[in-house]
């Protein structure tokens, strides 16, 4: 009986030892597999800094030709976002967005994985814009003395502002306004420099000569527009309308 008990105790100890060994082997294998998976995930996870850099590059390209100084700030991306690494990122502006003020930029990957992420960004444009240098009355024709440049972020101003003196000079005031008012397109209307039937001065300029004559404008025209003029001989010529009833014809 004692021998039987001893035999059972030895077998139980052997079985326990074998089970412990199996458990340790399984744990080591699971730990190794988890480590390998983590290493693979680390290797294939998209670098979010590269995504932000792509957005900044894209917006800088989109803003080429903007007046003044342009600055771009890309918003933060949630570090918990897990994206498969993409060798060629494609940035785009979603419908309704533009590279102006607070905006949204999309970045997509087509291969090896198909994913899209949207990131907030801010585009600031610091430049000069025109304001009224003095009170302007309705109907008044604007001159350069009536205008003044100020500097600021254009993205914070209403749409349709003037950034060039030539854009506003010669227009007539649509509504009375105080000094310092930021000028917008709807506040100043284009005034024809030539009226239909008006007697105008036609100046023909060529290589080594300049000839002037009078004629009658056959239509009204704004500054820089083409207009037909009938001269004394009955001939109809086409020239460029200028302030003061002047028509330029170049040969």
C-alpha cells in the first residue's frame, strides 16, 4: 500500500511538471507572437508626421499667387489613429473647402491599403487692402486720394475686397461710407468712361507717329474696354476706352 501511494505521488509530480512545462512553452510562444505582431504593426504603421507634411506642401502649392505673405498651419492628428503605411499620399480639398482661412484637407491612400483621413488646417494671408481714407458720398467718383492701404489677414475680411489701387480708382460710390471702411466690390460700381453718342478724342499711335482726331462713340465703355468710334470721314474704327473721353488706337 505504501508502495502504491509512493507510485501515485511520483506520477502526480511528473504530470504537474509536464503541465508546467507546457504552460511555460505556450506563454513563451504567445509572448513571442505578440512581440512579432507589434514589430510588424510598428513597421507598417503610417507616420502621421508625413501626413501633416503632405498637407502643408499641398496647401503651399494651392496658395501660389495669393497676395502678401501666406502661412499654413496643419492641425493635430489623433495619435491613436492607425493607418497602414502608404508609399504615395494624395492630398485633396473636399467639396466646399478651399485653401483659405480655416479649412479641411483630405489625404488618401490607394495602395497597398485604401484609406482616407481628413485634417483641419488654417491658411492665413497677410497683405494690404484698401479702405476709405475719408468719408465717401454716394455717386462720388473715387480717386487715389480717397483711398488708403491697411495691412491685415485677408482671410478674416469679407469677400470681394480691393488689394490694388487700380481696381478701385475711377469707380463711383454705391453707398455713402465713413472713413476707414473696408472697401468691397459691391460698394463701388464701375463707371463708364465713354458714353454712347459722346464726342471723344481718338489718338492713333504707330511707329514714329501719333495722330489725333475727333469721333463719336457708338456705345458706352468702361476703362480698358474696346469701343467703336465713327470719325468725321464716316469710317468706323475700334479703340481702347480711357478716362476723359480718350480712345487709343494702336497700329
